[in-house]
C-alpha cells in the first residue's frame, strides 16, 4: 500500500508551501489539482534568526511526516512570510550579526521624527503637492505626504546604521548581507547561492518606488544608503534556486539516482499571499487580514493610483518572463517583471496584539470564553445609545497632516488616520467609559468584560474607518469583504464587522489562505499552472479542510461562512461609529502636546489598566 501511494506521489508535481507569521508558522502540501494533502502548524518560537530557521526545518519535517509523502515527491517550494522583518548576516559564514528587527518595533521613532523634520522631507512634500496640482499622478501624490515611519524597513535599517556606522560600511563592502525574512530563508535553503527578494515584499519596505518598480534613489539619498546593499528584486513566481539544506535537501544517494533538487519557485508577502489564496484577482476585490495587525488590501489592477495619507500602493504579485525553465536566480537574478498587479494597502497595527495582551493578563482564557463574554456585553452595551458605553482608542490612530482639518473640522472621521507609529498614544491605547472601580477586586470582572468588548468593537470600527477611506480612492465601493487571520475565529467579530460595515463579510473555507497563496505562486513559478487565474480556478471548488486541530490554537478549523449585515443594526452601528470617532478625536487632541483639549475624565491607558488588574 505504501509503495503504491509513494508511486502515486512520485508521478505528480507536489508543492510544499510555508507561511511564516508573527505568532505561528504553517506548512502544507498541495497536488497539481491544488488540493491540500497535509498540514503542520508550529509556534514561530523565539524571535531569533537561527531559531526561525530551526522552526522552518522542523515545520517541513513535520508536514512530510504527517503526510507520509517522501521528500523525493516534492517538486517545488513557495514561501510566504511576515513582511518588514529584517536582519544582517555574514556573507562567508551565514551567521547572523544582528537580531531580527520586526515591523512592530518603535525604537526608531526619534530617528524618523528627526528626518521628517529635515528640509529635504519638507521640500519633497511641498514640491509633491505643487506638482500634483499640475499633473495629478501617483508619483507626485506619494511625494506630497511621504514620511519615514517605523513600519518601514528602511527607517529601522537606517537607524541601525546610524547607531553603528561600521555595519553599513561592512554591508557596502559586501562583508555583510542584508535581507528580510524571505531573503534569509532563501539564503539558508540554497546555501548562500541566491540573494534575492520578491517585488511584493520589497514594495512594503519604504525603499521601493512603485512607479519605477525599483529602489527609490530619492529615499536612498535621504537615508544615505547605497541601493547595492539590497538584494535583487525578482518576480513573485520564478525559479529562485535549488534547496540544498534542510529537510527538503537531497541526499547524495537521491542525487545519484537522478532525483532532482526541490526548487524554490515563489517568495511572497503574507498579505499578498492571502489575496491570492482568497482569489482576489479582479480589480476591486478586497481582503482584510485580522492578525497581529489589521491589513486591508484592494486589487487596483495593473497601475498604481494616487493614495491618500495612510494608504500605499504595493505590489501584489508578478510573473517572470524567462523562457528557460532551467535558469535560476543562483546564476543570474531574474529582475524582469511581467503581469504586475497592484494593491492599495491600508493598515491598523493595533489589532490582535492588544487582544493578546488582555489574554496574557488573564482577561479571558480561550476563544469560547471570549465569545461568551462578547455575547453578554453586546446584549448589555448595544442597548445603550449614549456615550456611557466603553470605547477603545487604538494607539495606531493619529490625525491627518492638515492641522486646520483636525482642529476645525465638523467631522472627526475626516481628521483621523492610521499613523501606526505610536508617537502620540504611547501607553498602548486608551479606554474611555469603563465601569468605575477598576481597582476594586469585586468590580474587576465587570471591568475585564467591558475592556474586552471595547477592544473587539474597536477592531470592527477601525475597519470601517479604513474601508470608508479606501472607497474614496476607488472607482467603485467595496461590495464584499473577504477576511482571514486568527481573529476571524470569532463569529461575534465577523457579524460585528458585517453590521458595522454594512457589507457582506466572507470568512474563507481555507484556514490558512496564506499557505494556499504561496502554493499558487509556487505552482505558477514552477510551470505547473500557466497563470494565477488557472491556479485559483482549481482551488475554488475545494470546500473542505484538512482535518485535525491546530498545534498552535488547539481549536478545530472552520468552514466558510458568509455573514450578512442585519438591517435592524444599521442605525445603531452608525451612531456608535460616530461616537467612537468623536471619542478618538478628543483623546488624540488631549494627548497632542500642541492642543489644549482635555482627556475624558473616565479615560485610562491600556498599560495602566493592566498594572491595576492582575
């Protein structure tokens, strides 16, 4: 039986795909029909380059073992990764010389602020505004509101070099290698033979010019870096190199028997992979990833559009134009892009991370308990249409750049945007309207429930702010929202989203859409499928999931569910959204050093609340 099973596998081109996220990593094996044959999930582990590499190896071993698939049956590998996490390593030894610097870090805030106040940035912004009025193109719009933020790799990398100039000199000389997580994994898998990134990952680093599809010389001039320290920018789907190390590496005996090495045929950012996995190939398709942060992506087609402040045009995916299927990036990097798809991206960096902090502090123990608390609280608080209900102002919120707008505008919503830099609300966000007596043990249970409700409700309200702002930039409004990520396990939150947005919300039948997206990209890169549309058409009929329980969450997977807005809730959610934007504007003004407004008397920061309730 095993021999016939193995023979069946060997007759196919199996794809291994990996999604390496902030909290967990998942690997799946797919066949030529885009059916998932096996899955393995592990915690991401310690935030360390070597630990991450070991987790990747353990993950690949685990998925092969659980599927009973021999590694010799695997043809190609696709990698989806958390974006904007980088490190430096030694070119000769491949040993890391820096820690992993993640997208959530804010220690470069002072550096970013000082650079943003330079004449260079002010002149860039002013020139961009003038030129955009004359020629309203994407490039000038981007220049008009460009700012360095900690979310960008280029900001944190420049700060690292500023603190230790010898690191930059060693990078410039070629002694050290810079790369984000996808580049690090590729380097280790190929034994240092491929030093590449893909266009989707590099497009979110802050160093990329989406109009020219390359490293921006203007930004390089600003941060005083050479573009030569960046890896080669390749299409999402191409032949990056051959796996020589790790569980997918071939033994000498296998190579002698004529078994070819596994090919790495796709690198892609996790948000973009989720878009592919959700089948968002058409212009106007929208997806919201609800994980550590909340990332909204909208397919805007083959051209970038002028974005509003807080939004960015990023690359979703691109194909290779190479005709020689045996030519890899190990010898000559594939830098020509074809069929480039752009996405409009906006994000709220303060989503699941706040909920995790509440869980770690004992506010709830499991998702089933969370659902019970939310159901109880919504019955109680939603019956109140006054300001007496609790609200949470996420630390990622800020004011739009125009001082005149946020001091005089009659609409608080128009004054708000997601700055995602924690430059004003530095204490983890602010609660307003929690029950009095949070320092009394008898009342702490009520306070915990109210805080949980306020945080989860703010995720839905923040999504409405993102989507309403995105709609003003699109030719037609978003008509349905696809969602994925850990937080989508909450049925309460899914229905709350639908009611708050007044939109149908679709939760995927596929528990790990990033893995599917990486598999689609890898299959296209390997020539298994001719196009992304071909691959997506094969994956859509798959309505069942791999059975089993996630090793990270210890919860069963969920089938696709469509949540439709309840018409009876429309007015109530409109009122609550208006109340929330007003509260947010008032809190932000009170925390802004240039404003004389006072914070609501019943406000408390998240950090202080967690200290009081233990």
